């Protein structure tokens, strides 16, 4: 199963120079825990990711008010990305190796096409295991010969 088949295509983006308060408002408005940072809406190449955790930890680390910071002050730069034409195992490996629960999905040119999360992967893996179980059920059972 390709990642492009299971990822969410409705991804919220933000520019690196946007106020951090606007990012927090946008997350709340769209009920998301992360925004993909793109330098240009026309190219849509991810340059970072901003999570709700980045906002809280970054604000505390900078000892600054939410309204005094911009996205680039606290975002995670050069985020892990998953290719849309990749398989489930590729996405699982990426999320595991980076220690993250979500990643932007990109096309061959590196442009944003979606977001894949741990919550997207679990049902997809379950479907694959169900298909494998169905295959096993159709196979004839070989029994040991009688003595």
C-alpha cells in the first residue's frame, strides 16, 4: 500500500515569518497538532514543521511571550518527510528512526502532498495483516502422515 493512498491530503501550512500566535490560532481552528512550514505557498516544499509541543517548549526556552515570537523561532527545521510513492514499511521506518508520530508526505519533486501520522498507519497495517490472515485461511493444511 502506497503512503499517498492513506495520508491526509488536507494539510495546514504556514510561513516561517508568521506570528507564533497566528500559528497557535490556526492549529486550534483546524483541530490539528502540527503545521507544515513552507517558505512559499507556490512551491509547497516543506522547510520545517511546527507542532503544539514546539510552541510550548520553544516559548519556554526563549522566555518570550507567544505574541513576540515568529514560527521560525521555534519550528523544527528540515523535518523528516515520507515519499508518497513509498510503502507502509518506509513510513514506519522513518517515523521510528526520527522518533516522531507524524511527517509531511512529498512527491518526487519534494512538494507537499499530504501528512501521514501514526494513527493513519495503524489501520493500514491492520488491513495488511487481515489480508495475510485471509490468505493463510485459504491455504490447504498439510498434516503429518499417520504412522
